[in-house]
C-alpha cells in the first residue's frame, strides 16, 4: 500500500544551462538496440567473458552476446531485479526490489538471499550493488517509503530515506550512510579506496572514503548535475559512467521549495500532468576529481530513460526502464 506523501522542503540549486538542452557539444548518433525477450532491463553488466547480463521486469535474469544473441535464461528472482554486479567467479549479485540482496552462484538456477533486512526492517528497494576484491559487498537502498513504481512520489516528497550499506564477509550488515536522496548507483574506485554513490533526487555524485586517514568521510564529488543520475559503473582511465535517466525537470525544481501541500496536490494529479522524464539517451563520464570529461547524449526517439551503463571494448551498453532492448552507444574515437 502506498504511503501518504510527507513532503520535505528543499531548495535545489539553479539548474545549469546544460539541463535545458537535449544535446551536448557533439550530438551522438541514434542509439542502437539489442532486442530482448522482455521489458525494462534496469541495469546491464558484463561478465568476465564480455557477455551481457540483464534483469527483466518479469524477474528473469538473462545472458546475451554483445551482438544481441540470447544465450540463456540464468534464473528468475520471482521479483523485480534492479542493480547487478558480475563477480569474477562467475556469480552474480542482484538487487531485487521485493526480495532484497541476492546472489546467483555460477551454475545455479535459483538465487539465494544474502540480505533481506536492514536494521530490523525488511530490505525493500535494494537499488545497486558492488563487490570489493576481499568479498565485502556494498549496496544502496533508494527509499524506505516508496517502491519502484512510486519513484515520482519519492522525488516529490524528497524525504531522504535512502541508505548506503555494507555486507561484511562475516555476514554483518552495517549502514554506512543514512538520509540519502534516492540513493542509486554505487561503484568502487580502481584502487578500492573509496565508493561513489549517485543520489538521483539530489542531482549529485558523492564519495565515501573507505581507507586512509579520511575513512568514513562523505563528500560531494559532483553537484548540481544537469539530469537525474541513476546507475553508475567504472570505465577505463578512471572514468565513472553515469546513466542520466532524464534531464532536470523545471516543474519539480519549482515545486520542491514550495508549501508541502502543493506537492501533495501534485502527487494526486494524473501521471501525465505530473513532472516526468523527457525522452533522451544520455550518459556522463565523470573523473575522480568530479569533472565531467564526457557528455554523450543522443536523440530519444530510438532509445530513452537510460538507467544503467557498462563499458566494454569502447562501446557503452545501456539499460532502461522503458525499453525492451539493451542500448548500444559506441564511444567517440
């Protein structure tokens, strides 16, 4: 059952001019498509052999080649798989909206539950996950109040109930950071000294130090992004790829600092009258200083609402909550 909206006022920074344009300095060609036997591959990852793995709306986890040939149905979560992490041993970590954090072992056809509660409460809306080389697992929770199909309510409410969590090798689960604004993608730095976390509703990418004298420090790496950041992944040369689901929304930015009653009314309107995403295919590359080093945006007619991204051999493969395909965007040479 949906919870009543409990809006919190927030004054967002003035959107950069880039948020109002549907193309960057160099418009990308239309995104290619690898058609799938199901809908809404929210995330896409590559296994050790460079094959693609996605989770579908109906709960199936499938593997396909990079030219789109379906290889196999790995398993079903009987829920809604979201963020994925391919492991070196052939296993797969799965954030499932209904069932928590799961692991599919290599050769198995049924995922097993790793975490189904955090702090005594059921783990719901587990969003994205990454594993360190020592077996430690880090994962995000987007919201403890709203489900995936209620994401607009969470953005309107702006109550900040997202989490960054750690699953230690001994099975202990710790909350590393609370109060996040729709915590989404999570990635490890190349040397595993820090985590990067996307906060969709804060238009930001943040850093959490894991080692050294600043261990436990939380800082904003890239703020006031021109769109809504979703899943993230590490690419080559120290670049973090950030899936941008949609450009910033003028109406939402206008409503967020207003009387909460106004947002309660807005949430009750038909969806077509609420703030919503614009069709575009957009990925940002951000380096470890927070500088945007790649701004790749393509027309949204062929592919849109990018929620996942992975780089393989000079090509970005994209996931989306609106498409029945993996997107294909070659990197500029």
